[in-house]
C-alpha cells in the first residue's frame, strides 16, 4: 500500500475512558487492520495504530491515552473541522487469518486489535480469535461494550479481561497479568499465532513468557508502543 500524506479534518472527538479519547479524521486511506499512521499535532509527529477497520469508509479513528503532554493537549484543544497532517499507512503488524489468533493487549495496546477484530467480524472471517485484554483497573478498559457487542456478532471471537490492580474496585472477573495458565485455557493455543501489543515493557515480558512456553519467534508478532 502506498504511503501518502493527507490533510485530514477532525470529524469528531469521543471520550472512551477517564484517560482515553478517540479522534475521527476524514480521509480515504487504503490500509490493512493493524497498520499505523503518523499524526502531526503541536509541531510533532507521533505514531498511532488505526483503531477503526478499513471497512469503515471515509474516515479513520485513532484512540489514545491522554497523558497531558503538549502533543496530546493540541489534540484535546482541537475543534471539529481543524486539519491535521496524517501520513501512512505504515507497519507489518497484520492479522494472518490462516491460523487461530491469540491477541494479548496491555492497556492502550488494544487499538490495532480493535481494527483487526472489527474487520474480521464485518468480513465474517472464519479465523478463531481470543483476545486477552489486561488493564490496571476495570475503569481503564476501553471498548468494553463494543467488545461485548462484537462477541455477540462473531461466534469465533472470545474476549477475556484481566485486571492487575483490582483492590478497591468492583470486579469479579480474572485478576493478575496474562500468564501461562490463561494462555493454556485457550483450546487452540498450541497451533495459534500470537499477537502482542502494548507498552514496551509489557510486550517484552509477554514475549519472554510465550518463548518460555516453547512458542517460537515465528509464531509471535509484536507491536511496541513507545512513550508509556
Ligand atoms: C507503532 C506505534 C503505534 C502506536 N499506537 C498508539 C495508539 O494507538 N494509541 C496511543 O495512545 N499510543 C500509541 N503509540 C504511542 C504514541 O506514538 C506516543 O508515543 C505516546 O502516545 C506518548 O506520547 P505523549 O505525547 O503522550 O508522551 P510524551 O512523554 O510527551 O512523549 C514524547 C516523545 O518521547 C518519546 N518517549 C517518551 N518516553 C519515552 C521512553 N521512556 N522511551 C523512549 N521514548 C520515549 C515518545 O515516544 C514520544 O515520541 C504508538 C506507538 C507506536 C510506535
């Protein structure tokens, strides 16, 4: 796919969680689920996975953790219609539908998986997908309702949430980091392809865990989100 530069109007902003926002930009870009763009704001360009699927026409959505940085503030302050330079698509973190997928997301690392899973659902792909989605607290879970809805639409999709800091929160689901037991609870794990995305440290520890389980490098795809 050809990398192009777009001047894209901001179409809408949406709050997802207490610290996550989605921005929709009006562009027609050819991309594959899992790819990212470079978005220029406040004089700086940063990488963001496209969160929406390519089956949504006329726009892309980007979801990001609002950290209070000058860059994020420039986006937070933007008004509908303001134009932003977007360059892309980039990246090789792509869904390979030939084998069952186990996707491991840490926090905001959910974004490429949102695009892949929405796409697989819209296209009725037969690929089995299990998403293991780890967050610190239940309030940090982005797209919780959307994933409930996607599971209803896609019988090949399973979503397992786990919370690493449940103390003081209402939560009756799984707790702790994604571990060997959680991975082995996926019936097809032995033949699966693994996709890991999140902050660098999380990606490194998950990759080490998978390799320790005898899963070869060829079966692990990883996308590291710098800056967190
Ligand atoms: C392929 C890719 C896809 C991404 N997709 C998303 C996404 O979908 N959603 C999302 O929220 N974020 C995503 N990120 C992270 C995003 O690009 C920014 O790095 C992040 O949002 C932090 O920016 P900031 O302005 O909040 O932080 P700041 O702290 O202001 O970061 C400023 C710059 O310094 C770098 N930086 C800061 N700390 C470190 C460090 N410890 N080590 C190395 N570099 C550092 C950052 O990468 C950034 O370039 C992605 C990153 C990559 C590489």
